[in-house]
C-alpha cells in the first residue's frame, strides 16, 4: 500500500531523531545545497533554511548554557538544604528536652518528628521550615539567644539558593519552549526542501544522496534502538520504544528537568496515553524498571511517555 498521507507530514520530527542529530543533518544538507545549486534555483531554500538553522542552533546553545547554570544553582541549593536539615536534626534533641513536659509546644516544631523534614520534597521543605521559623520566633524566649540566632541565616541561605535555582529553571524552561518552535520550523523547512528537490528530480533517486546524508538518519534510528532522549510538551504522548520482546528487559530512565516528572508505561498502541493508575513516574532521580514493571505484555508492546506536568519536560530512557 502507498501511504499518501506521509507526503503531507512534517518529517524529521520523530522522537528517534535527537536535537543534535537534527542539527547535524541540517548542517550537512545546507552545505550540500550550497554546493549543488544550479542556476541559483535553490537560493531561496538555502537562505530560508540557513536562517531557521541559525535560530534552532542558537536555542540549542542557550539550552546547554542554561542547563549548566541550573546544575550549578542546584548544587548550591542542595548544599544549603543539607546544612539547614542537619541543624534541624541536631536541634531536635534540644527542643525535645526543653519541651519534655509540654508535648503540644514541641509539636509546633516537629509535628511529625524528623521524618517530615527528612523526606520532604523541595516545595514542602520550604513550607515546613518556614513553619519552624514562625514557631521559633513566637517562642524565642524559651531558648538561648545564640540558638535562636543560628536558624535565620541557614533558612535565608536556603531560600536565596532555592530562589536562584527556580529563576534559572524558569530561564531554561523558556529556552526549552523556544526550541520546540524553532525545531518544528527547521524540520518543516527541511521537509519542504526534500519535496521541492524531489519534485525537480522525479524518477532520479540518486539525487537524494547529493543533497541529504541518509547515514545520519540511519544512525539516529539505529541509536534509538537503545536510547531515546527528547523533549515532550505538556499533554503530549510519545512512543519511546516498540522493540521489546521480554518482560525482563530493563530500562534506565530520568528526566532532565528539575522538579518535573513524566509518566511511563507499556500500552497497546504508540499513541495511547499513559494513565496515572498504570504509570511509573520518571523524575530527575534516575530509576531502573523492567519491562514487566512497566506493564509489558503480549498486547502492550509500546513503551509510551505521557507528560501532564504543566510544562515541557526533557527525558531520557535507555534500554540496558
């Protein structure tokens, strides 16, 4: 069967083609187009493609710069969080002794013991340490002034580092949103170029190799047999793998977007959305699951990724 619809699609947006692969494919094509432009018939295509490539490549460079910056801010924030958490752990014994006969007062500081602080995610950690500071201010007279004075700078340092991290993450999110647009525009232009050149050379398949490097695409799809790394929009579902044959196959996965997660599970079609009740959550902490853990079966053969986080998320899944 001849699938006519494929000639109307935007090519080169497959999850199998990484952002860097698309960049390389475009670079080679631009070079070949400039070299093989008889009578200037492709000058407009060359100009448009080069302009869109520059926008796309610029966004990729900005993302790389901001990813490094986010990593730096995250290291600073984690260090500040650890210092505050260690102080809370050490202080628990002191506060417990002072309020040994006043359980109600003690629970203003540690309503759920140390466990609440140890296992809190970042947003909740910020909230419950603010609650601790409020209680400490209210009952400062119960403690030595030096003890009370220790908390504020630790909390301020954590808050400042967390604010800086979130601001940098916001900048990165903006760049990720921008590259989605420039990538789609660039892929659309490459599709236009392919169809235009094909129209000028109907029946002469050899011309394809003059303007495009098929090996880059082949390597992309071959590489994606074991590793997929891509951005996924909010509300979108992508098929990461469709080549699993055993429930024992292992997948190592993580998001590259701090504080955001995606849902992963095997489904019965490459477009079926992953539902919360069947999903394994993928976070910034790397996790390994077997295909069986992810719901693989004789009917559920498509490992899909669904994003409902509210913003674009970058993820990585490797078959190991």
